[in-house]
């Protein structure tokens, strides 16, 4: 793959930011969009726009086909056995909340356990706190190693016959650690638990096969994988989606409505109450076409290569602390760091002044920040349109930041 060619598909790279070409290192927050996705969205609104599953008119049929075709694309992308196991949602957050409300709150009871690491994004942590509060179940946190990795023996020790849910990110959005989801799934299943996988940072960046991972649920967001905002996916095993209750009730999701009771359609439609996210799903389908054309294995290798380069470059700079797996250890395409003694917001502001966009803050992972002993960090995250020059631009901008704050502090 050639990132210089790929960049030509992304109109945003023509933007000049504070007098500099854009160096976009914040794809873990949201990715940029190629013109192939933007064109599909425009075409949909210009030539297909209609509500789905309702009208018998031609446009209604076109929209329905395009929408259901997008579901098929998602299913193939994650190797789901059937498109009926793919629910369109607003994103990872909504997908996990739907599991929490439609499954966990109905199934769990006093004394049950939910096992998770303390490094989870708030969207895979707070819904479980809420489940625990509502049901009397208990949250049990896995110990983290200093580099953010999880030892399987600790999972073995934590997961018991009381465990009903193991919730874990495939890839940490802060540290870039890649969790051994298949091994953890095996431990969960041996103990009669299900496993909920937050795929927000893995599905956009590496090949993901839900059957190989043997995950019971998988959640991810379209906007982090070249798709539009406002669309995401909840994948579930068939029997679990059958057991799970809808979270939203109204049009679209019903079978028969009586005055005092109603019945629902089958999954996935029973979970898609109201007019669904039609354009979003179609845009996500176009994003998947784009990613498939490049190849997920190539993308994974490219992103990890840039992150490894950044870890190496930044680790050699005085005054920079790099968090997460040591150089040479598996890491996805992101690197989290701090300039010692300087707030990451200030670092990010100086980087922005030369066109380098990084994320700064707690990354929706406050408990992890506490474990790391910091309030916040800066994070550079890479994707298929980034180059080695972007890593160098980051390092040089950090040198400038050091100089700037050196003067300010001195
Ligand atoms: N989980 C992880 C690991 C993430 O990185 C994010 C987004 O930053 C989310 C969940 C939440 O995704 P969304 O805001 O698209 O629902």
C-alpha cells in the first residue's frame, strides 16, 4: 500500500492548518473520510433517498437494498456467520449500552460478577457500573501489568462460575495494547460467562474475525474506519440476539401491535426501532469497500510500523515519557506520551500551531490515567493515510514544544 497515493483520496489533506499542511494524528478519535465514501453519501441522497422497509415504490426499494447490502458487507468484513447478526447502531457506546440494557440488566442478579480491566474506555465501563447498580452484580477488575498488558493467569484467577460477563477492549485506545481476546473468551466460556468485546480500536485497524475470536458480542464505530459519524455496529451470536430485548420501541421494529401488547420482528430489525441510520450504514458499506481494496492485513502492518517508529523516535527524546508496551512488543497504531512537566493540552496546542493534530486529555479512561499516575496524556494515532514523514513531523514539532516550554519555564 502507498499512503501517498491513498492521501489523494482524502480531500481534508488539502487543508492548511495554521499555515502548515495538515499532519493528522488523531484517527483513534475519528478517521478522515475518502471521497469514495463522500460520493456514495451524496449519491444516496441525490438518487436513492427514501425510507427503508416501508415503501413499495422504486426509491424505497433502492434504499432498502442499499441499506441491507451494507449489512451484508459488514457481516463479511467481520466474518459474521449471517448478516442477521449485524445490528446498526449509533456507535460503540450505543452498542454496549444496548447489551447492558437489553441483556445484562435482565439476566444478572445479586452475587453475579462482571469482570473487566480498569483500562477500559468509559463506554465499556460505565454501562457495567449501571448494570451492577441495577442488579446487585459486582464489578471485578483484572490487574494490569505496568505496560498495560493483562496476564492470562490473572484472568483465570478472576473469572469464576459467578462471572456472567467479561467485558474487554480488543485494543486499548490509550496504550495500544492488543488483548488476547480469543484466550480470554475461552476462559469466559469455560466458566459459563459471555464475553463482550469493544472493537472500536481493532476493527478499523486489523483483520477481525468474530468466529475466530469466539466473542459473544462485538461493538464498533463507523466513524473510526473511514465511515460517517452516527453509525456503528453491534454484532452478537444468534442465540444471544434472540434472547436480548430491544432497547427502543416504536416503528420499524414491530411485528404485531395490539392495544395492550405487541410483538417484535426478529433480530437484527427488532433492535432498529424508528427510521434507521440509512445513509450512515450505506456510507459505512462504502468505507468497508475502501478498506478491503487496500487490505486489512496491510493496514495493520502499516499502522503498527508507524507506531513502532514513533515509539522509537520519541523514547530517544529527553523529557518525553512514552506509555504502553515496550519497543518491540505488540502495539496497535498509536502512541501515548507526555512532555514531562507540561500539560498535554499545552503540548497539543503547540503541535497544532504547526499543523500537527494529536489528542490530549484523559481519553475517556480516567481510571487508567490514575493507574498511570497522570491526569492526562497526549496521543498520536496513525492510519492508512499517514506516512513516516508524519512521524518525523511529530518529533520535530515536539522539539519545538520543548524549546517553547523550556523558555517559558526557564
Ligand atoms: N471504546 C474505545 C476503545 C474507543 O476508543 C472509543 C472511542 O474513542 C469508544 C469505545 C467509543 O466510541 P464512540 O464514541 O464512537 O461510541
